[in-house]
């Protein structure tokens, strides 16, 4: 599975899930066959890492940093593949602005807060 710009990845360190990141940029490194991969690390606070990797490592191959095994795994949404790629979701009914599909009850946030 090819990993590319804006993909979400889970980074495993020492064979354990460590953090999520989004691939912000991939540009050629000065060393042929290597790439500068800019990651937006989804931690608090947000951080930016730039790693120099081979294409196979971007796509999930194991590599080491300072002797520690590291691997990036592309994250695929559990919703992916539910709709055929050429089909778009139906438009919301006119009487329910913001509804994604027919039969969906829309509860405004302010009304919901009043109930609690």
C-alpha cells in the first residue's frame, strides 16, 4: 500500500504503537533514492518531524533510528470502501440542513446541551 501526502500514519517504535502523524510533505533528499518526509506529529503540542527515508520505509518497511526499530503504517479509515468511489453521498433533505442521509435526526448542539 503506497503512502503519500496527507496520509495518516501510525508510527511504531520498538514494535509498539507510539504516535499518529500526517505526512505533510515528501521531497527528494540530496542522497539519491532517499526522501525528506515532513510529518505533522499529532501530539499535544503538535510537532513537526522531518525524517530522511527510502521509499520502502515510507510504505511500511522496518528501519532503525539509533538502533531502535521504527516502522510507519498507513492508517485507513474504517469507513473507506463503504461507498463506491464514483458514488457521492446523497444530498441532505431540505427540511434537515446538515443531515447526511435521509432518516438522520439532526439535534442542534445548543438543544442537546440543555438536556444535560
